[in-house]
C-alpha cells in the first residue's frame, strides 16, 4: 500500500505532488474541510474536498471517527492553522462511524469517561500523545542499555519465588478451585498442580536477572510484573512494566551513577524526539492546572521540569540525614504530615519523599543506606549491622521512581537474613548457589516504567499511561 503518513506530509517535502493518505476523521466542516489524523503525529492534515464533484452519499459517510482514504495534491494552505493541505481528487470510505453512537466526539471528555472507552481513547489527542511518548521512552530504554554493553534477558512471568517478600501476589494454578486436592492436614496439595508446587505471577525479575549478571556481566529485564495490592490510588497498578538492570562488579556508588545517567538519557531522548507531543501535553497540563488552587499547581511547566532532571546533578543524602531533616521540618512539627516522623527507622511515605525533593532540596534526590528492617532480604548489610546498601531515587510530583541496592554477596550473611525473615532456603537454593561459586560484589535497581511515563507526560493518574489498566475490580478489555 503506497500511502504517505501525515507526519511525512507535514514536513512539506512532497509539495505539489500526488499523495495518498489514510486516517480517521477528526472533524468535517462546511461539507468541505476534513481534519484527518493517522496517529503518526499529534497534528491533523486538512483535506479540502469539492463537494460538487463528489457523490453526496459518499460525503454523508464522512463523519467524526470514520476511517477514510484520500488521494490528491499536496499544496500550500491558503487558510490559517496549517502550512500545507490536500486538494482531494478522490475519497474512499474504509469504515464509517455512526455519529449518534460514536463516543469520541470533538469535545472535551473527562479522563474517567475515557477510561471506560479504553479501546477508543487513543484516538484523542491526549492519549495518542501519551502513547507515542510511551513508545519513544521504551525505545530509549533499550537503546541506552544496548549502547552501554548490557544484554537483554527475558525472566519468567510465572515463578515460584516472591522476590520482594511482600506476599501480595497473584497465584497461578490449574487446580479445581471448588474441589482442590487436599493433604491429610486439610491444606491444598500443590504437588498435584501443573508445576507440582505453588506458583505465582512475578513481582520482579530481579533474582533471576542476578543469576545472569553473574555470567554475562551486565544485563537488564524489561517486562510485565504483577502486584495484588488492593490499592485504588493514582500511582498503583496491578499489572505494570519494570525495567531492572543487574550488574556484576558494581557497588552502590556505581549503581547510583548508572541510574542517574540512565534516567537523564531516556528523558533527553524524548525532549529531542517528541517535541510536538510534549508541547501539546505541556499546554494540556497548564490548562488543567488553572482549575486547581495555586498551592497544588506544578512549580514549573512540563518541558522545563524534564530539563530540570536532565540538567541537574541528583543530590545524594543518607536516610539518617533525611530523617533528621524531616523530623525538624515545619510540616512534621505542625503535624501537617499524615504520617508523623518521630524516630529513626520509620518507612518514608510519598509525602516525605516529595517534601525532600520539592521543598527542601529542590532537585532530584537519591536516598541511600536505609534501615535493614524496612528493606528486602537481598540487600547488602552495612558494617553497622542496622543499615543496608539500598538507594531510592525521588522525583518531584511522584516520590520514589527508582529503588535499588548493592546485593548481599556473602553467603553466611544472606542465609542469616533469610532465616530471620522465615524465607525458605530450599526454595531459593539456586539464588544462594550464586554466593558459593564465584560470588562478587554486584548491584541493580528497578524502575516502574509507568511512573517514568507519568512523569514525562505530566499526566496525573497512572491508569492513563498504560493502554489497558489493571486495577482492583477492573480487568475490562
């Protein structure tokens, strides 16, 4: 099919040539001007028809949402708002759209309404821009790692381990849920299940990626992960995508260096390659924030906020230092925080993380050396015996965007930590094996891809940056 994309046509390099383009009708005015979009760009192309030369029954089918093909000459536009337009010679209907029932009409729709029409919402400017940005960010992720000597590893989606120890997992089973086989003590006999043991959807590919880092040096995963958290918030999904690099011979400092460089690189990529979509999303955000109280508005426009990340060094602060700052800050003393910080060892909440980034340091922050009690078993214990070599990267408007650590490479310490947390050593025999045969310092981090897309697009709800969100009580589409 020898057709042109609208993005290509708007470059102007096909001026005065015969062109063919297919797309969806945004609007049709005065029986003459069709605004057409094919998804290749946020911009529409104007197609000018001579209604006296075209069949009236054909023109009646040109309505918002209809898919059409036009052939004609690309000429300089006489009207305002576009540099070029197509003088239509012929028009063909791919598929009509009944204007009485087509839900995405040319008017403002709420994001809540569009979530109920997730199969069609990508035809709106907002969602087409977000999804092009998502695609560009995905490409930038792979490009960064491939250019920096990493190997892409596909880790299992069905697993017998819970890497986070969170317990919030989706179980995978083929047993009859009404009449499962039982052991003598009345518990379910999973030895008769498909895999012969209890299995679940993965919460992280990290543990498996570690094994490959200890042979390939530097690896990364980029795949779906699942959490059965009953969280109906604007920041949580039950199914989301995770980017997880693991590096042999990297300590925590090298890990932090890599994470900072990685984030700056992928955001620089979209600043360079998604200008039209970013400008649209920035304007959308400014319009949306006009309705909010001044205190709730962003301190800087979207593009400036992205440049703020790419152009500034991240501030590195120990957890202990952060706790002192939070304990003595006004919101804490005046009990403005929902979770008051009283003592060392508290698990920081989003409100604390955002205070550090947005109010105190006014730049991205990397917190490191967290209390062992609030972090996962695989993080390397410091010499003080009470903190671990963990790090979190905190962003304005979001809080934690990256979580990582230097992994515990000492077998005796790892086994001790697993025992204290009641983690079955037999289940993770292969993981502990890594510490028996050629163990070495190694590190890694995890970045929830949707949180990165949320930040880069300025959207306010994580359900609006993934095509079909999976949340409690919702697995539609």
